[in-house]
C-alpha cells in the first residue's frame, strides 16, 4: 500500500482533558508518524470554513462553536494507507459504536465532542492539509 498523509485534529474536548499525548501514542503505536503538528485556537470563521461541507447539517452551529471553543492540535500523519488506518484508530463517529481500543471508544464524550477529526479520503486529506500547513512545515 502507498505511503499517504492525512490530516488529524485533536479536538477541544481532548485538549481540555490533557489527552494529547495519550492520543498521539495511539497513532504512533499504529505505525503512523506525526510529520507536522501545531496547537492553535480556531476562530469561528476558520471552523466554519473547515467544515463547510457540513454547512447544511442540523448540527453545523454546534459543531463549529465546539471546534472554536478551545485549543485544538492540528497534525499531519504519515504512513502506509494513512487515511484509512487513521480512521480505524479513531473509531466510529459515535463513541457508542466505536470498536474497543479506538480513540473514540476510550476518550470521546459524545457524538459531537468526539476527540478527533480525520480526513475521509486522500483527496480531502490533501485539501485539509493545505488548509492548515505550508509544504515546508511537513517534515517526514
Ligand atoms: P467523522 O468523519 O467521523 O468525524 O464524522 P462526520 O464527517 O459525519 O461528522 C463530522 C463531525 O461532526 C463529527 O466528528 C462530529 O464532531 C460532528 N457530528 C456528527 N454528527 C453529529 C451529531 O449528530 N450531533 C453533533 N452535535 N455533532 C455531530
């Protein structure tokens, strides 16, 4: 399988509970390499722009307010089949459906406050990485 890169975000519910290191250990244990990472506070406009694909969904307001409510850690993960592998490590969107051992099963508080974001396909990964990082910030 090809080496890929995917965008990950550790969400405000997880940074608030000081879980960055525990979540990063899950990525690294799965063979994903963190090749870029920064902690930042999104503005509401940045959150709305990032999640524009969900703008018609009923939870859009809740989602974007949550994402701007506290620090996030945006990161680029690299590895074989990184997009899919990261989705496996994250677990299902709703923690009630997430497989044991996944990040969301262990750490998520609810379907909305579910600790991590991960790109859903290589094309969206490229767009989402470019949203947050310049090429020079990615060091593999
Ligand atoms: P993901 O790819 O697993 O993150 O899931 P989606 O792309 O379907 O949804 C994006 C994000 O929107 C999720 O990670 C949640 O934070 C949020 N979300 C999804 N469904 C709901 C919902 O029913 N209620 C709320 N409040 N947030 C939701």
